[in-house]
């Protein structure tokens, strides 16, 4: 399965590293805005022994249609910004290329665009694409269903430079009917990402915690999603759509 990757920051590099080491997927190219590292090989740059080309391409030098025609892929993975989907979305959908977006925050305009693209191809979006944190969300929703009146506290911790409330924490809050203003945020050092949901019962406490030890976890999540989208038809999917069949008792 051939993959194109948008974004080559800290997380994008970690995701590329994981893809390059997986024999079931081939990283065809990495698209970034600047010309820095242009025409370099991602595997060589990251020090990974891989046969994949992983060509680093700049959007300043090559248009997206040309890139998709010269270096066709089955899936585009987006770790860029909220505006990234506008640069490639329609071109990918027209070619039937699956889209996996792990962008943390989208405005209403981008969410509407995802819906439009989903009419033509498979589109997946998750603010946090790690398998562990989405399992936490799934389990939290089950517990809330069992005990709807339980007290719930959400705590999210990230690296010092991260702006705003974590998109994952916001998604957890929405799923559990907790006001976003009640989310407790910690910004310190180089914390990759930690989310904790505390359920306060009268005589007991249940804590569900997920902590990303390495950004490679995002790469593992991406490949888990990609593998579970192979048989999907056009539509907009999220992690719940993928995880629900695994919770079947049959």
C-alpha cells in the first residue's frame, strides 16, 4: 500500500520513521511547504534502512496534481495544518485516494469539506490517532453510560509550547458531556501527551489514563487505521467506526 505524507515536523518525522520500517506499506513521498530537504530521501535523512523512496517534495516546486500523477499513492496521511486539506483534498478525492487526517483542530469550513470529499472517497479523521487514547475514549463512554451521574474530571498534559486545549481532550469532553472550560491543562517541558479521565464515585474512583511515550505512537495508529480502511467504501469514518467491531462478543 503506497502512502503519501503531509507534514514533516516532529510528529511527521516520527510517523515517517514508523512507515519506513513496516514492510506492508511504502512511503512514496513527503510533501512540505519549504524547500529545505527538497529531493532528499526521507529514509536516508532519518537514518532508516528502507527500500522506500520517501522522496521529500516541496509544494513550492511541484503542484499537488503533478505530484499525484508522477508519484501515485493509495493513501494520503495528513499531519500538516488545518488548511492542508484545501491544498490536496479535491485532487485526492477525484483520484479515489483515501485520506487519513490526524490534524488536531478543524473549523466548520474544513469539517464541511471532509463531508464533501467523503462522497467521493474514504475519508478518516481523528484529532488524536493513537490507538491507546481512542481505546480510552471508547472505555470512558461505556463507563459514563453505566453511571451517567458520576463526577468526571479531565486532565491533559503536553509540551510547554503547545497552544490551546488539546483537541483530544476536547473530543473526550464532548463525548462525556463535560464542559470544555472544565478541562484541566498542564504545559511543561517536553511532555509528548497525557490524557486522564477521573470518574469520581461516592466511595471509589476510577482513572483511565493514556500517555504517549514517543511520537512513534502516532505512526502505529496511522498504520492501524490504514489497515482497517482497506475494505471501506466512500464515507467519513472515525475511530469508533473502526473499533466497534472489535468489541463484538460474537
